[in-house]
C-alpha cells in the first residue's frame, strides 16, 4: 500500500495485512482517514513534538518465533508520564505490541478474556494467579505514525487500569465503553537488540513496573538454608569419629630454654583437616613473654610458623586501678591435615623479668569447635539481609509512581 501525504509531499509505502482505517504521515504527522469512496482524506495533524522512536515504520524484527513488521507507532501520555507503543504484524496477520518507557520494553498481546475493572479491584485473577493493581490513569494519544486498522481517537480519553505480577502484567484499556485487555511481559533490551539488527536503542534508567528483580528472596533463603544444613551435616560426618589429640603439653623453664629451641617428639595425625589449638600461659607481671612455634610436616617438609606475645600490665593512676593484657593466650593453626609432624618451640621472656620462671604450653589437634561453620552461616545470614535491603529498595522504586504502593513511608 502506498499513501501520499498532501501536506509534505511524502509517499509512504508498506505492505500490510489489514484494511487501513487511519494513516498518519511519519514525516509531518498529518492524520488521514478513509472516506466512503475508499480514498484517504486529510483530517487533522498531530501537533505534539513527541516523535522520537528507535523503531521506524517498516522495520522488521524476529520475535516470538516469527518476523514482525512495524506497521504503526503511538505516542501516549498520562499526566506527566509518556511512553511509546509499536504495533507489529507478521505474515500470519497476527498482531503484537511493544511498549517502550525509559528504555524498558514490554511485549503485549491482546487477550480474549475480559475483566470487569470499573471499580478498580485491588486484585485481578488470571489462570489461577493473582495480579495486584498498580494504578489507573486517563491516557491520550499525543502523536502517531503509520498505518492503523482502527480509528485513532482524537482528543479522547482512554481509561487504562494496570495489574502486575512481575515480570507479567495485564493492562485493560477502556474506550467508548469497550474494554480491551492486553497481556504483557517484560522483554530484555538484549532481546530487542537481537530482534532488530543495527537499531540504536535508548538507554535504560529507573525501574519498570514489571522489571524482574535480580534477587528472589524466597529462593535465596531456601538455597542458603540448604547450604547451611549441608555444611553442618558434612562437618558432623567428617569429625564425629575423629578423636581429640593432645600432641604436646609441657611446662618449660626459662632457666633452661629462654630463647632456645625445643623439638617435640614426632606425632601422627589421622583424619580430616582440623585446627591445631595452642594454649600458652606464663606468670608475667608488668612484663611480657613470647612463644614462637613451628609445625613441621615430616612427610613433605612443609613448615607453618606462628607467634604469640603474652603481656600483662597493671597499676594505679589518677585514682583508679587499671589492668592491660592477660597471663594466658590461645590461638590456632587452621586446617592442619593428616600426616606425621613435630613441633619446634622457642620460648622467650623479657630480659629484665627475673621473677617469671616458666611458660606452660599445651597443643591440641582437632579440639572441638564449630567456629568456622557458624562463621559461614552468619556470613550467609548477613548476605541475605543485604540482598533483602536491595530487594526492598528495588520494589520501593517500582511502586514509587503507584497510588497503591505498599512502601510509602
């Protein structure tokens, strides 16, 4: 079909699979209607400057398993909110609609099902699922381009009621007491880019009313609970029959070994990896002592070193007693595997400390502890609440323009 525009002397040609009732020139936006003789007569002209669309009349994109051609474009407005709708048809004469707002895309198809939404019910049921009312508005077509199989309303209000269940929605349009329902689903920008090659798409900003969230709190909670249970069971299975093993326990006199290395007897560890806990104490008094310990793997020569200071100070100043430090410390060498080992232990004390006589060292492998298990679980709980915070922020932005927001302060 070829239709000339008498206002700007432009001819628009496009093969369409429907009877054209209205035509709007893509260049000057003059509106034409078919008369009784089948000829197109100029009726009016859209004055709105809103005509910036990434797709043009005649563009073809592969969507829903078929090639669809853009036959019409509508520019709509509701109060201060504006969006663009593209009407597309394939070779089977099937229509789909693409809605574009703030760089977000929604694909809509007309529904056979009808809904009574005159009273704006809060919930709409479809296929056994509930859709929540988002808002209702009075909409106008402020500009248009292309070929249409219906009469474009002029200065007429279209009442629209929207229900959402992200990433899906139901939109009911009421015009001249006739209701038409459309079922919509959110389409990723990448999918539109694949469908329409070499088309520049607008940047996406804000949160769309049916844009899917990156996070699913319910699934995240289930996954984290499953992981926590798996960790607890695994930890119990690995260590249930693994005995605690005291590999070194001795009081070391500084008169014999101050700053001198002690070699322990060799010991064999059997079972899964477990922490080696070192408990050290000394009678320091307003002084310090130090323990340097090395764990030597006799099978492969690997060495692990650890060092710990024991400091204990006390006194009285400005009318108050004070204490700093402790006469005992405990620390771990984590993840010690099975194998044959020995320890190199070097005790040390402050040279001026003549009262401290000894250091007591006790080394235990596989001492019962759920510390790492609970650290992981606490970490997952923290991550869950962080995700929950971002999810709530996302939903608050989604419902920001709705009169039915559940997130209003």
